[in-house]
């Protein structure tokens, strides 16, 4: 079984401490190793750790940390593991 790696940190816009992307990024940094890129949806801010192309298709699983924060995990492709 391959190791799970964080792909995205999702912060809900309904989080009581979130007024804008900057607030959401502060919260995401508590869970993030690094932030590769970010985007906004109608209900959340999503902070990517790694590009989706680094992961095995269909390996993504979302873990809800609490009602406002989720982490998307995935399995890295073998060639990404070998190349770091």
C-alpha cells in the first residue's frame, strides 16, 4: 500500500475566522507543508500542496478535520516518488 500524501487543504468560507483568502491561507498553513497554488470556489478556498498530475488517478480521498477544514490525500505516482 502506497503512502498517502497531502494534495489540497480546503478551508470553508463559513469558517468564523475567515473574511478573505489571506485569513484562509493563515489557517491552511497550519496543515500545509507548502502551498503550490490556490483557488477560490463559491464555498471554499483550496490550497494545493502538489499538482494533481503527480498523483495516481482515482486515489484521492478527502478527510474532514472539522466542519470548516478538509484535507485531500492521494497516492503519488511511482515516477514522482523516484524523482522526488
